[in-house]
């Protein structure tokens, strides 16, 4: 339903309805979440939020700038407190035109003189507008609105300015004749005697709006019974936020610490929620090139079996290669490829992994579980596309770049140089794909994988899995979900499962696991011999 129509139906509903003050985008949102059906764009609160007085010290276009944020932040209709209309009939025409353009449902105009003063400050000294002149403003506004449901509320300040019932009724009738959609009758008394008197004598030709700020003790049911259609809680959002700010700030100042205040205030995540930060994340996935936001997970929880005393005090990923740890080499290469969000699954001697700018994911079952469990722990943190890599491999930058450019949901880097040199003699994670690698110009560098297994016969293999793979957002989700399914099926088997069996399970289920062929330029550090070999290589 249009916002204008929503406000109109609040005015004409059979019950008394309530709208709540807001003064910026976030307060508009909070009002909506609480369940209110409408918002009062209070002149007092909006000016206060800017640190100025309720004397038209903000220009009307500055008010509209705030209002536009409020309108965007909430689906509720907003009734703007438009003061006196910020000028004459012509100002009202421009105002209505602009309000409609930012989807404001209605405006309330008060019969005072521009620049106005808040009704609760020396009301008796405030001159009222000439009735005819004010009626002209109402007519001008009604003639300008394009949406027939746009609301103009005429606010009678007769009681505020010290006039009696006769003047109030005279004005209200004149404004109704001029086309006002509702009459706001305002009072500064602690008891609504004048308001009740007015309503008794009002023939109900237009709905009545009230602002029970001063007569707040009067039960709402009495206000409803007297005939009020809409009550405005006019400034309580601003007042409660001021007390919250004063209390917190005083405490922080006094204690010179945040410890005492932290449990009393909302976490930053609540701000993000109100800002709808999640939607931004989803939109990024749709609209940003995927690798701009790619994160990486490095699996480095194990000690490594073949390194003797070298791994007595550190995990193998912290062994040295080219003047720094294997892990630092890997992180540096990732950083060079613009991957900054890097998480490392840690376990054995995790305290030794004290590198800056990484997030650690604890695998406390590293010595009793299989490697798949580290993947599982990492997968709980998946948010969008990512790279996963063993912590004991070294690779040249172009291998990672090739992977980042590869299309596909679950893409494994497959080395086609596996049969060369000494690699031929060791146990490797071999793969068979639908298409073997080839040197021909037309060869496909990207092909579905049929099997990943260390027991594939040497001559049957198409390549060796480097231990690195990439997930698209969808691939990450598929992988994460399948891990959950497997865990729920058989917890014990899951805990000791290796990654190859799991990849084959995905393949068997017809899930999209593909190979990106590369040739050499990487190293799996699996033994003392590998370490020795690196130490004899020239520095990178
Ligand atoms: C406002 O909220 O700015 C109002 C209501 O105009 S009152 O402050 O009661 O005048
Ligand atoms: Mg006001």
C-alpha cells in the first residue's frame, strides 16, 4: 500500500492509532521494528539532533535531506511536522511537491508565524497566523499534491497561544473548510481539559490528531473515547536517546575505560543489522568480480610425520623455506594476489603461529581427526568465494592467479608434471579427469574430475592434485552443506575421513568438481629431503 494511503487509513481507522517520533534514518527503522504503523517527523527532534533550536534554524531543504534518509530507511508513512510551512502559500506549494518526490505521506502545518518557536516555550507570546492567510496555505498545498491520498493536517495553536475554545473551533472549522484532511489540536496543559472540551464540540467532520506530551498521564482509552483518531508520541525517541548517551558518555569519561559500559550497550553487530549489512554482502556477490572478495583458508593443524626433531616445537607449516616459514611464503603469495582475508586452521603448537593479519580457527582434535575435519571447521566460516590450501605447499604466484581466473564452483589445481623426476616415486593425490591434459592449442585447461585417489595407477592418472582449490559462493555452500550431511550420517567415520574420499563423494553425487591444469612450479613439503632441497635452491 502507498505510504500516503497507509497514513490516510490510520486517520480513518475505527480505533485510535499511534505514530512515533523519529529524527533520522536509524530511529525511523527502530520505530518500524517496534511495530508502529507510522512516524512523526518531529521538528523539535530533527532540529535537536542537529544541535540547533526548534526555531527554523535548519533550512527546510536541510530538514528534507534528513527526511529523505528516514523515508528510505523505513516503509512506514511519515507525517512531517512542517512547522508553518516555512514561508507563505508558495513555500507550501514547493514543500508539498518536494515531499511527494521523497515519498513522505503527509505534512502538518501549524497556524503560527515563520520563524516559529516550539509550542512549549512561551506559547502565550507566540502570535497566531491570520486565518485567511493560513487557509490559503492549506488550499495551495491541497491544489499542489499529485497523489490524492497525500495528507495535510492543520494544527490549531489557539490553546497554546492562550486563546479559548471559541477561537480554537473557529480556526479548526475554517481549516477543515479550506481542505485540511485532519485537525491537530495542541495543548500544553497537564490535564487534557481543553482538548476534551474541543472534542466535545467538534462535529467529527475531520479526524482529530493529538500530542499528549504534557497530559501523558491521561489513559489512552480516555483519549480514544473522547474521539481522538491519531495520537503522536512526539519526542520520546530523542529524549530516550539523549538519556542513553548522557549516561554512557559520563560513565566512560569517569572510568577512563570501556569495561563498565560494554555490557550495557548494544554490540556493533546490532548497528550492522539495523543498517542491513547482510544485504550488502549478498549484493557484492552478485555485482563485484568474485575474486575481489575472495578469502582463503589454510589448513595447518598437523605436526607432520616426517620431520624428526624439526617439528618438536612447531607445526610443519612453520618450517623455514627461503628465509621465512612455509606459511608466510604462502600468505605472501596470497597477499600478492590481493587476497587479504586469510584464516588458518591451527592445532599442533598453535601458539607458534603468531602471524599478523590472519584469523586462527582452532582444531583441538587435530591429533585424533582426519584432515577432513579441518576442512569442516573452516567451512563453518565460509562467506562467499574462497581458496583452500594445504599449509605445507609452496607455489608460484601464477598458479594461484590461474586458479583465481578459473571458472567453476569447485575447482582443484591439478599439476600435469607429476610423472617427471623424483615426483614419480612418491605417493601422490592422483586424479583422473574426463579429458587428459594436452599440449595442443585447443586443449582444455578446465575439465571435470572423475576420481581423486592416491591409489590410482601411475599410468592411468592425468595429474596430481596440488592441495589447493577454489570455491565459488555456490561451491562453498555445496561443500559446506555436504560436510554437514556426512557428519550427520556417521559422526565417527566423518571424524577420521580424508579429503580424497570426500571429494569422490561429491563427484559421485554429480556435484561440480573440476580440474584446472597447471604444469610444475609448486612443491609439497613432505619430508626432510624436501626441506634439504629447498635450502639448496636460490632465494626466490
Ligand atoms: C514537534 O515534535 O516538533 C512538535 C510537537 O511540534 S511539540 O513539540 O509538542 O510542539
Ligand atoms: Mg514541531
